[in-house]
């Protein structure tokens, strides 16, 4: 049979047999003439291939989107009870001022749920709290102290560095200041850094937020510990930090300020320390007896150099300074009552002398000199010199 014998409408519905070429129905699986099985495979056209590829790409994109949406949700909700418990435990450690323990606890949470933003922020806060309250226990000859300090500081620096690179303004100032102080601690305690490494961070922090309490206190403290002759510059930063400290960080800021000034013999340091103590008394700020005792060292008339003693005694008006001295001595001076009284009277006489009241000062020095106990103490020499000095001034 030829194609000429098939009506046109029927011809459109036929196909040639793959064996005998006779026209058969287009959907026939076997040729009715020769019995040959017909192939059902068809080659895909380029257009169909492209359509398939596009469809596959769309499906892949959808799966990717679902993954990215699912992963944070998985981090938030998978083992949520366990995670919430771990978060509460970490928060409790922070509340107990165990900042190192809190930092480690948040680290463990983030190992399982690295996208947990709450834990990430809490870990950053724990790192900064640990850095500004950093200490490592151990005897003076404990050689493990630098190593332990170095390991802990390195871990916190790794957390602070990426945060510092992204933050700006007051937030950036706070993070960068702590990063700088961490580097200084590595130099001071871990002995694995140089003190200059802290300065760029601390100064940048003050530029980002000139009023930031942490930036100012840390830079001022660092200057006093590393640069002799920096009292004036350091004091300006320390005063700024205190002036803008919140109620929550005021105690820390005072401790940092006092820590930089106590036992500092740089010219001007005793004057600034006495001024700070006077301000704390006037503001009604608490000062424990150990700190009072440390501050009182600058008022020791038989041990402190006369020029340094004068710095401390003239840091405030006479009436204020005398009140502050007695405030410090109350709890800070454990000496015998009479010796304590004599030291106080000598300092008061010197305050009067510095305040331009030589006659009152001379009378007080002479009274001290007549006290039998003085002759047996190191106060005898300074008192005798003061009487002679004022009598000579009166004669001239």
C-alpha cells in the first residue's frame, strides 16, 4: 500500500513503519503489515532541553532558599529546651561575675548553633566584662600565669576583632577600647605582646566616641602605666570617663581611675589622686578601707617626699582637704591613736602653711614639737625644720 491510497486527513495521523515503510497509525506499537515493533524513544529538541534545564535550576534555587530559611529556624528551635537551659546557665554565670565561665558557656552554645545571635551578643558582652575585670590567680613565681592569661586573652581577642571591624560610633568605641585593653593585658600579664599595640585601638575608640567611659578610662590608665610625664593628659581622659559614667559602671570607672593613680610617683599624680579622693568624699561615694589605706600613703609626712606631700595637701581648699584626710584616716589608718593624731596635726599644719596661714601653722608645729612622743619618732626632724622655717620667714 502506498501513501497515495490514504486519504489526506488519515495521512496526517500516520507514520511510516520503521521496517517496511508502510504507513501505519501514528500511535501503533506494531506494524500491521510486517509485525515489526515500533520505537517509542524520541530525541529531545534543543528547546525542550533548555526548558528542562531551566526547570531544574528553578527547583535547585527553591531548595537553596528553603535551606537558608530552614537553617536559622533549625538553630533557633532544634533542641530549644536544651539551648534555653544552657543560655540560662550562662546568664547566671555572668550575673555572678564569672565572666570567664560565661564566655566559655556561650562558646559551647555557639558551637552547636553558630547563627544564634542572642548567644553571640552575650558572648561579646562576657568577653568585654572579663577584659575590664581581668585577673589570673597564682603565686608570684607561678610560671603558668602568663601562659594561662595568654590563652584566655587570645580567645577573647578572636571574638572582639570581627566585631570591632563592623561596629561604628559609641558601640564601636566600646568594643575597640576593650580590644586595645586586651592587647595591653597580653603585654602586661601574658608577656606576649608590646605595650604600643594597645595605643592605636584606645585612641581610635576615643575618636569614635569622645565621651565613652571605657575608652577614656582605659586610655588614661594605659598612659599612666606606660608613659612617664603623662599625668596631665591621662587625668583629662580619666576625668572625662568619670563624668560620663552611668550608675552601672561608675564603680568600675572609679576603680580604674584609682588603680592608675595609686602608687604612681610621676609629678602631679599625688595631686590628682588627692583631688579624686576629695571628689569621692563630697559625692558620697563609698571607698573601702584597703583603698583608703593605699591613698593615705601619699600623706605620710615621714615617708613621702616633701614636694609630693605638698601636691596632695594642696589639691583642694584647706577645709575640704582636712575633711578628706580625716575621712581617709577613718578606716584607712590603723596606727596607734596618738601617732595617728600627730600625723594628722602635722599635715594640718602644712595645709595651713600652704594656704597662707603661717602663724596658725607655726603654733601647730610648736605644739607637736612639745609632745614627748614626737622626740622618739621620725616626725621630730620634719617638725623641727618646719618651726625653724616659719620663724625665719617671720623674722624676714
